[in-house]
């Protein structure tokens, strides 16, 4: 025992061991602090720099983890891609990818970004549509802002059996779409969108509006058809009720509507600026110079102001109108054929002076 105590080699080992323990503790603390700091940075340090711009990421339905991360990184606003990938794995995002349209907020850290993505907290978009004439155009406009394809939407809009479940057919289905701003998710499917538009249509056609339509002897769909003609005739909101009054007067008297826009729609040439006799003889149920009453359906998607103009028409005795010769966009109204012909001659003279032949 005494020899071991006095052994210099043993003493050196004990001293070395006594110095090693604090070093190991210090190293462990250093590594712990370093890892903690790095973990803190990965989770809480800002990693999204949008430079205060609106930046959105689209993750399609069925996208893989790699495709989703590639889409996020392709936005160009991720500061540290490696830390984002590392955090996404820690949060099991590779197992929880959800499709959608996501707005990336300036200043987000990895934890906030992945948290939104893995929960599928989409940013809704404002869906709008206007200046639409045909069903095909409607499908194109809607698909431009949605994941649903133009082909999917067009297929539903041209399916008679499917449209019948909503109370419409292929000639009047566009009237179910009331132009407004609707908040929807980018991933809304074509059938879901149709259901949503029907709900909005029913919400728009209140008891008050339906009562006004009934008083005019029209169904809501017929109101939309007439509103589409009014809209095609004038862009002046203050003139729409007067134009609507003219057509209602003609309907009540059993007269042909003789609306030039319906002829243009029937011919299918929307570049026509001047309706000629050769156009008036075109055989189509949309040609209101040949067939009495309203055409089978709208010739465009009428906006709310056009629909309300029909429901709240100006009461007067006018039966005719034509564009003013000053090309102001307003019209000259008449109660007699003679007065109308005089107005028409002035307008045609102005067309000839401007060499507008078609």
C-alpha cells in the first residue's frame, strides 16, 4: 500500500485523470450549448425573407415531399435551405405533405413555415370572373386561378345530366355564376366549385329579387338572359334600367326584341361592329330579329348591376333605341318607328363618316 502511494507513475495517472474529467465536462457543456444554439437557430431564427412582397407557394395534390420542398425553395425567399430541410424532417413533414396555396410571410422561422405546411393552413384566394360570353370562356377564366383544370370544368359545364341536378341546362348554366368576388381555396375541385356557385346563386336570389322577377313574369334564369342583352347593349350603369325598360315593353307587347348583340352571338363573330342585313337572316334561336321572346339563354355572364337593372327597370313608353352619333356610349330612345329611324340615320351617317363598315 505504501509503495502504491509513493509510486510516481500512479500519482501522474491520478493527476491526469483529475484534469481529464473537468475537460470532458467542459467539452460536453460546449457541445450541449453549441447544439442548443444551433437547434435554437434552426427553429427560431428568421429564414423567410420576402422583402415585404406577396409570395405564394403552390403544392399540387399528390405532390411528394421532395416536390413540396422544391416548390418552397423555388420561391427564392428561403435564406438557409439546409436548416429548412433539417427542420422539416424533425417535424415529420415528409409524412404530412398537404396540397394547397400558401402565402409565405416575411420573417417566418423554419418552425412557423413547416407548421403551416404540415397543417395544410392554406391561404384563400379571391376568385373573380367577368367579361365572359361562352361556357368555354368561363371554364378558362375559372381554371386560371385554381388547381382544377379547364378540361374538368368544361366537362361539367357541358354535361346535361349533371347540370340538371342544379336546375340548369347547357344553354343557361352561365347564369348560375353571379360575377362577384369569392374566397375559395386553390385546391377546390371542379364539383366543389359548382356546388359553391349554386349556393352563392341561391343566396343572391333572395325572396325580394324573386318577387320582382315574378312581377315581371320572368324566372330568375330569364332575368339573367335579359340582363345579358342589356349588358351587351350598354356599359353605362345609369342607362341599364332604361334599356331594360325598352325590352320589357317589347316583350309585353309581343314584339320581336331585335337586339343586335343576340345576332352577333348567333353568328359567333364577336368582331362585328356593325350588324348588317346579311347577319339578320342568320337562322338561330338566338337571333331575336327572327324569333320572338327571349333567346334560350344568356349571351354573356351578366354582372349584378345588369341583373338589378332588369329587376328595377325604368318605367317609360320607349320601344326603340340606337347608339348616339357622338359615340359617347349612350343611346337615343324613341317611342315611334319614325323617331327611331331618324335617330338611326344619324348614327349610320356617323358610322359611314368613320368608315366603320362591319
